[in-house]
């Protein structure tokens, strides 16, 4: 007996349904496989990210350990780091009736040799207070003048200093030659809080228009710092010296201030490496910005010398 048309249609419909179900099952299976593959890829990516993060963390820890070792190696050379004080305290500058400041902050200090420290202070040099110290003042060759601070101290508040200047030996109107240094004291110099004063004549760069002129003046400036420190060392009762940044005002002409800083750093650091007899060499810089910059030059110079020795 042959199947009827209705039976054929029913059978065809059943076949179609089965095919559809098989197709849907295949699609679901493929989708599930795609999801599993995607999840596997995501897990692999997460594992890679975790591995990279772990490697970065280990590298950071190694870097910190190396930095800590370097800091420990340099501990004997750098007592305070310059910049890096973040100015957590501000300098207080009380002034007397003449307008002179008596406050300063020791911004940075380095032990250059077993017996010599070099420091950089933000403040006014006339605030330096030491019973065994000498304060450096620039002057002219006749021993007078040298700037508004010198004139005010000598003429208005320091009669003893003026008298000691005039008592210096004079030859053809010259009491202190170019790049030389002369010690005054010990004495009571009123406003100044040190028993000694070192007079010096620093070179001027105002007429240095050619490179060889600049080199000659720079060599003279270097020699000025050396002579100041040698003169101080020759007096057994002086063990601290307060220095201004020489030739940093109008006498530097068109040169940038960093040129004067470089000469000062090289001269004083080189001297401190090769000499003893002074315990503390202190630079005074009145501008906070310039004091930080100057400390940076000193820090870079010391770091360079340490690395050169290690290699």
C-alpha cells in the first residue's frame, strides 16, 4: 500500500525538523567551541599581562635596590641631597634697622674628603656666624669698596673693619692684587659674626668679548678661589670659610650665571679633594632658585667624580 500525500508531507516535515535541529545543534556546538576558544585566549592574555606585571614589579624592585645601594655608597660623600629637600621649611630672614638679613638655610652639604665639607646655603653671607670662621668680601685693589654690602659694613657699621683695611700694606696704591686674598683679624667687626674677614679681588668679565678673553678671566676666577682657601688654611685658627658666588653680579658681563657656578664648583671641589686644614667651606647664594641650581651643579660634579673613580 503506497503512502498517501498527507503521509508524505508529514514525513518530509519530520525530516526537515530533524535537519533543522541538527543544524541548530551544530551551530550551538560551534558557538560553544568559539566561546571556549575565546575564553582560553582571554585567560592566556591575562596570564601574559600578569607575567609582564610581575616582571615589571621585579625590575622596579631591582632598580630601587640598586638606587638604595648607590645611595648607601654615596652616604659618606653627600650628607643632604640638594633638591630635593622640597623646601619643607622656609628660611626666616629677620632684618636689622640697616636692612641686613640674619637668616639662612643650609640647603646641601657634601663631605668631599675625610676632613672637608662643602656646603651651599640660601641666604645672606653676613648672617654667617662662626667663632672660628672667616667671611669673604670682594674689594678693589686699594682695599676699599667692592659693592654695596662692603661699603655699608665698612662705612656705616664696621669702623674696625675699615681701619683694618687701611692698615693693610700698600704698594703703589695696591693692597690686594687681582685674584689674591688678604686676611683681616681676628677682631670684633660689629655686624659681622666672624672674627676674620678675607678680602679678595675677583676678575671682571664685562670686557670679555672673545673666547680667549673668557678663558683667561675664568682661569683667574679659578685661581681666586684657590688663593682664598690657601690663605685661610695658612691661619691655624680659621677652620670655616663663608664664600659668595664670585663674579655673579654685574661683573659677569653678558655671560650666563651658570658659567660662574661651574668655575666655583670645579675650583672649590678640586681644592677640597687635595687639601685639609679647613673643616667647612660654605657658599652663600641669596636667590632660592640660583641656590638650587648651584647645588645641582655641585651634585652632578661629585656624582661624576664618584662614577669616574668606580670605573
